[in-house]
């Protein structure tokens, strides 16, 4: 992946995203849509994976057939909302190694504070895909990528459902080597740091909390 930002404009992605944005969509339906859309986004974020071949036997003959090369990729969920995207991607790539980064925002400084970090070994040899539905201010995403790089990750991609221009810029400034894949680049952030038009708080809508 060469470009910094990829917006997936596939009709199914856009249709499902519209249903997710609607205020009247229930928690159960929201969760199901998130799982479905994350699989479609995973298809895009995993494009260009390294390939090799192996000899297999079909019912007709032997052949050299393409398979993924290298170490199993690592999926890193940025808690808590990242878990919704993680589930769908894991269905598509069940052999992936999984890690978690827990960050919360300090209400006074507005800076992200780490409370949990558990990731697979040998990150330097794996493609690492960090998932979080919302790229808003970009502060927690940048902090999560900082931690992953400290842990050895060199080949990182970031997958989100919605991005704000401010978050994309912040990521580009801090981590220009990390491509972003999203379903939509929305208009802006409001004064509370929410993406507009957005879909509200992804974690609250996914888990039925307020």
C-alpha cells in the first residue's frame, strides 16, 4: 500500500455504513453491520500481502498454488471499540495473532493514557493491522502506533470505519509510513472531538452503553 489514505467506496461498504449511521439502528443490528463491514474493509487492508507458492494436488493433477508468505499477521485492537472491527477481520483471517492496546483520555490534559498493552511476539517480522472504528483527533491512534513501533513493529496499517480530516493529518504528521484504510472521510470534528456527521460513539452503540 503506497498511498497514505484509502477510502473504500465499494457499494456494499457504503450501504452498510449508512445503516450504521442512522440513529434508529439497534445495538444488535449495529454490531452485526460492524462485523460485516469490517470483513469488507479487511479485504482492502490486506491487499498486497506477500505471496509464495506450494505444491498441492487437485482432483485433476499436482500444481504450484499461491499461498500467503511470511509470519502470520498481527491484528491489534485499540480498546474498547476496536474489538468490534477485530471480530469481523478475524473471521476472514482466523490464523492471525491478536493483541490489545488500552488507552483512555485524561479529562484534564486530553492526552491518551495507557492502561493495557499485550501484543504478539516478533512484531518486527509481521504485518501489523491496528483497528479502531473512529479516527477522530488522532491522539489515541498516534499513541497506539507509537507503542507498537516501540514493541518492534515496522510494517503497520491502520483500519478504521470513519476518519476526520484532523485525525488523518495528525497520523500523517506522526506516522507517515502507516497507511490508513477507512470507509469514509467525514467533514470535521465538533468542539467535543466527535466526528461529524459521524455515527455517535462507536463503543456506546456497539455495547449498548451511554
